[in-house]
C-alpha cells in the first residue's frame, strides 16, 4: 500500500466536496474497463511505480463458490473520462465479533496515479470517501511502515491501528544469522552472526532449542494429516471456536476454499484430530518458499504458518503440527504473525522468538468495538493469511 507524497497534505486540507475533485467519477469496475486498467498500469510502470491493478478483480477461489456467496472481491475505480486514475480492491467477507457475525471488507491495494504524476494526487480523496459510504466496517492489513503515505493518511483520519506481532523460529540458526537482512544491516549484529557461524555456537543453540521444543509437548494424544482442501471438519472447528475470539473473520470451509482454493497446491492444509475420540482439534495452513536475494530473508528457505484455527486450549497442538510439517521439509526458518495473545503465548512457549513487525492492522473509525477496550488486539485473531494472500512468502504458482 502506497501513496504519493503530496496526498497526505491534500487529504488533510481538503474534503470530498472540494470542486477540484468533481472531475472524478467513482464507480465499481466492469469487464469493459480492462483496457483502461491496462493503460493505467502502463503509466505507473513508465513512472517507476511497482504497484499494478489486477485486470480481473475476482479472488482465485471465487469460481468454486456458490452464486451470491458473501465472500467476493470488487474493484472500485476513480475515473476521469475514459481513463482510470486510481482504484482499490474491496474483499467482502464476514467477521464474528464475540461470536456475532457482521459483514465487512478487507481493503486491498489502494493506488492512484498520484504515485507518478502529482496532477492526480487528489484522486484518492473521493475514492476513500465513497468506500466508507458503501462499507462501515473496513480493515486493512499488511502496511509495512508508519512512514508510508497510506499509513499516514489512515492514522490522520482516525483509523485505529496496531502492529500484529511477528514471531520466528530459526531451525538453522547459522544461516539465519548470516542471511537475515535486518541483522546484517546492523554492524554489531552482523559481527555477532558471523562469529556464531564460525564458532559453532549457532549449531549448538539450534540443537538445544530444537530438542527442548521437541519434548515440550506430548504428541501422543492427537494426529495430524494433510488434506487436499477444507471440508465440514473445518466447519466443526469454526462453530466451537468463534465465540472465544473477540474478532474472527469467517473460517467456514466454503470461505477457506475461496481464499485458499483446492487447485492451489502451494498451500498445505494440516488437519489435527484427537486419537481417542476423532474430535476435530483444529487446522493449520502453511506455505514455504526458497528465497533468492530477498530484501528481508536473503537466500533462506522460509516456512510460514499462514493461518489456523482451534479453541484456545488447543492452539499449541496445531502450531506444533505446522512446525513439524515445515521442519520435515527442511526449511531454515519458520515465521508467523499472530494478533491474539493466546497464539503469541503458545508460540513463545514453543521457543519462537519475537522480531520487529512490519504488519500493521488498521480498522475504520466505524468498526467498533475492534481495537477498542471491548475488543483489543490481543482478543482478535488476525494472521498472515488474513486480508490478502501472503504473496511475498509464496512461490510462483505453477
């Protein structure tokens, strides 16, 4: 998510009724807009911007969902005559707030031509105002920094916000210490990483934490197996768990199969059951990617705990199931983002470490009581798989 530098100031000093914005028409995209969107993307590319608007607004899994299903994505455009000057994706979904479901939207990829041409810096103003007229509960996830212009706009327009904790487990500590860009950007940490690599300390620490984690949790009472897709067993988990969370996006099987379609084999869906009763304990969704000179992870093989669900007392079991799977395929490091305090605590009890988070959770002013006293971040279940796919942590689709 990004915005041209002038847009922050313009947003503050102007309002939607200012005559300068009257030249724009705000409407939802249609298939006939694809050529105009392509021209918009070409102008962004020519100006050096990396963002692109999709030519098809739909989620990959929408083709499998029933007509009229509540989970779908629409694109709202800023039009000037026949040209697109900006847009945003609205992923319509449902969220359970202390067990009561309400409609809401994930805000994805807000972009304007103001990124490359200040003549269109005002295009975002009517876009955001129209969005909030259409939808009361709107959320954004994944903005990397409060220094980004988009973050500054949301903060100054009173969207509530907090960073979602980031945790990681270095299975191969030597490689992690030498490859992670955040560590290598700081001379003292870089020196410590290389010292650990050459002294053998890394392998000893990695071995000790792995052994401690391996024996920390008894695995005898449950089983884990990989499933090709989500089915009624996931519905059973959702029904039992939803009232335990302050805010929880719908995780019924139909929703999960739209977000993580069965024909996308990059996802591994791990189902966890009780051995004695076959009770559904929960599930974990994982991906893994071999990085190549990545800006954050260098050349590490990164495994990600993308999403999951269980009743609060069972969280450690499904985290362990995800951990076991990723460790078995040889990843160097396992990463995850959890907002709920029980998920953070469960991960920490399994020797996950906390790192700096670049995953900011925004909610619109009308999205009460989320991120307020009645529903703080520690009661919300927000993960790396919410809002949008974890694109930077996923390999290219075959």
